[in-house]
């Protein structure tokens, strides 16, 4: 593989200017408890910025294991035990797979195993964990903590009053936050 000196320099500058620490990101997500005390996954994957050149990683909390993809990572965390983090997979982008071969600088047995499984048996990544919950239970937990993700008309009749109450509470909270942010600006020069 030929390395363009200018490209390598640009990548180095981008890497140095990043202020990103994945450990801090995971710790913050665990502290936020997006699903209360329920264990959840953190699915990390790259997305291209609007400029079409730069990439950024998105870290999404998930209750159910997502489909495996290249250039992604899946971690299982337990909010009641924040020191326990279980790495499910880490699959680099396909163009970089050769760099993880045994004996090279990026040699990593776990990543090599993930790449091998992805090539030969990608369905094995969907095997449930011993602590995984059913899709129905995941829907209930998601409804409890993130009701705004649901459309009222898709809910069963018994959940519609609960949805209405939760959304009214969220609206009151949002309105009071908007009021506080506007009132804090009063008297400030424009």
C-alpha cells in the first residue's frame, strides 16, 4: 500500500485536533441512563459530514442488538455496574482489514476474529446475549423512557392515555425550559 505523504499529514492533523475520548463518551452515556437501569448496547458507526469528506462517529444507545456492519463497533454496558463494559464486535472499514493481519503493527486478535466472523458467519453476531430482552420488553422500556419516538396512532388503546400524559409532561417541561432560556436573555444587549 502506497501512502501519500500529504494525505498522511492531513490525517495526522485531523487526528491531533480531535478532542474526542471514547472512554469519556461511554462513561457519559452510562451516567445519562437513557433506559434507566436496564442494560443497553452502544452502537458506534461512522457517518460522513455534510462536506462529503470528513467523517464523525455516532454513538447510539440501543436496547436490542443492531445488525452488524463494517466500520462499526458494538459495546454492551450495564448502568447498575458502570465498571463492566463488554465489547461485542469491532469491525474496521473493509479497506483496512489487511492492516490487522497477524504480525503487523495493528495486529489485534479480537478485531481479526470479528473480521473472520463477519466474512464467514455474519448471522452469528445476532445471537442474543444471556441478558438480552425480548422486542416486546424493549418496546415497553423505550415507551417508558422515550415516548416521543412513538406515533400515537400506532399505540394500543390502553397505552394512548399514558402517552398523552407523558407528552403533556414533556411539553410543560419544554415550555418551562424555553421560558427560562428567554427570561435569562432579557436585559442582555443584542
